[in-house]
C-alpha cells in the first residue's frame, strides 16, 4: 500500500534565520518551503510575481510578501533590500522561481525559449548575485538553495527549454559555490521531479502525471513539503560542509 509519511514537526533547524523565498505564492514547492522554514524557527519573507496569490499566501502564513518579477533586476534588488530593511539582515535565499511549458523543439519560438530561460536560469542568477553581494557586505555567512529539476540530467519530450534552463541552474549552483566560499556562504540545489499540488494538476495532463509517477520507485509523487524538507536541510547547519551539490529528490536521476 502506498502511504504518505507523517508531516514532520519543527526542530528549530533555522532558529532566528532570515529566509527569503521566491515564487512562494500558491500551493507548490515555494509556499511549502516558506511554511517549513517558519516551522523550523525562521523569520520569512516571500515573493512572487502574482500579487493576488502572493497576498493570499502571505496572509495565510503571517509573513511579509513582496511582489517580485525575477526577470527585472530592480525587482530582485528591491526584494533583497526589503528583507534586510525589515529583518535587519539576510541569512538564506531559496530560489524557487521557474517557468515551464511543453513544446517540441521543432515548433519552439525564440520567445518561448527566451521566456523560460529568463525566468528559470537568469532569474536564479539575478537573485543569487543580489544575495551574494549582500552576504559579502554582512560578512556573517549564509546559504542559497536553488530549485533545479531532474530534467537537468535527463531528457523528456517537449522540454528542451526547461531542461536546458535547469541544467544551467545546476551549473550555476556549482560555480556560485566556488565564488561564495570565501564569504562562508554555501550554495546548493535540489532536483525534484514531481511534487503534486493543485496548480500542477491544472496544467499537466493525466497521462504525463501517470507516466512520471510510474517512474518513481515509491509509486507516488512527492508532496511539496517533502521537497521543502530537503531545502530546509540545505539551508541549515546540518549541511555545513555541503556546497556546490545538487541533491536529487526523486528516483529519476537518470
């Protein structure tokens, strides 16, 4: 029988840490990450480009919400500045913003390619750069956790733009870790495949969901909070000697 494990209680793994989570509105991994960080004792600020959903999620979690489009440098800088103004410093950045879609490479337009890369890869770069500059100024260490995907390792029909972007996030994670090390900042990533939530179900066919689920040895999709748990680990001192790594939260590495 397929069972979902019990939702974990907080252990103060991020006690008093200031955490910023991008693309945290709604029901997916971002909002789950924000919730788990709160439960682990963090002080959290969330962002998203969808202002209505951001306001709803911020109210639900009881945290500040800052509208942010990661394709706009001024929005990203404003997000980091606001977190520091509100809480006094920055300790952790969770880069969750990403844009998907399904399209054959034969039919893909330059605009479709560029939009996915700009949000998913370049957006992660912009936020990482802004956070690292702040960490360097603070000189108090820190952590960055990026959301990659198993598609950064393997192929899937219609996913050339998304897979290329997520492979780029993996490479960015490794290289950023080297640049960040002198400032005692760790940079890691998670690589999930299928974290089931309401919004995903609306934009993904039943056939694809069934196919991806069948590939998992557990016989089920992950819950968003299960991916968030790994993000919490990477943000915490329990991963103090781990940097430049991509942790697969899936059985679909290859």
